[in-house]
């Protein structure tokens, strides 16, 4: 699955429980891109605090109004912003860079910088920042052999190897910069159920059984 958008899946408890138990497991291992509002992520994390990291193939995440916070944690006591940070700093097995689209302000950048400077293991990511007021910078971590740099030209914050393969990384940066998370209708699944469509509503609708064929 290339793109998965959650609309009103978790609007109430009865709907949430049904979808989480019966529908979500059908998708979770194949979610590649995910668009979430903070309230939706909060709702998902009521069922599984580590829901983002549990989506093994999740590579691109768009969070409206949510900025990664540190320390990065995804336990039950952590905030959704911390869970996003945990997902971002969890390396993929294929070593492809994760991509995050979110707003980022100078007051929130220090936590990300500190996490990078103190890191002992490498992880690749690209953050496409919206409404950023942060000046360009370059940091280096010799222990992990990485650089963290923000370009003011394209608003991309990139964590990558110091001696990176330029052709590959240029392609990935272009992918992040051009990602249209709203208009990719050819690779989108939108779920928007009414209470009567699922759970007890479905059972009630079928209680009389199929009608007899007319003669």
C-alpha cells in the first residue's frame, strides 16, 4: 500500500474497537505513507502506543500541527509528538531515509540537534519543513559518520552519511520535496464509516437474513 489516509476511523469507541480489531491488521504491514492529524494519532495510540513503529514499512509520515519532541519515546506515557520522534529515529532495515512532513520552529529544533549530536547509531531521514523560521546549518557526528543539515533553499532537513551517494540522495530529496500528500488520489485509501455500516449496525442489518427470490 502506497498511501493511507485516516479520515474519521476513530470518532467513537464502538467504531474504533471494531476497526482496530478487524480492519487495521489487514493494512498495518503494508502502510508505506501515512497522513495523520494529531487527534487521529492520539486515538490510534490508545490502542497501541507504538503504532507508528509497529507499521514496519511506514516510510513517509505527514503530521498536521505536530512537531517531534524529545526524548523520543513511544510508551504509554509518552506524547504523540515523542512517538513521532521515536519513529523518525528508528532506522529502517532497508536503510532508506524516512520522510517527515511537518511544521518546525526554532524553539523545537534544539531537541533534534541534541539527539543527533549524542547519537551512537546512524539513521537516515529527510524532514520537509513547513513555515520554518530556522536558519540554515550543518552539524556533524563523527561517531555515526553522519551530517545533519538544513538548506534554506528547499526547506529540507537531512540526516545522512558524511560520504553519501549523491545521486541517490538527490533523488530522495527530490521525492521528499515533491511529495504531494493531498493529491495522490491514484494511491490513496480513505476510510470513512458511519456507525450503521460497521459492528452491531452490520449485524442488525442482516438479522432477517436474505430475502426469498420472487417467483
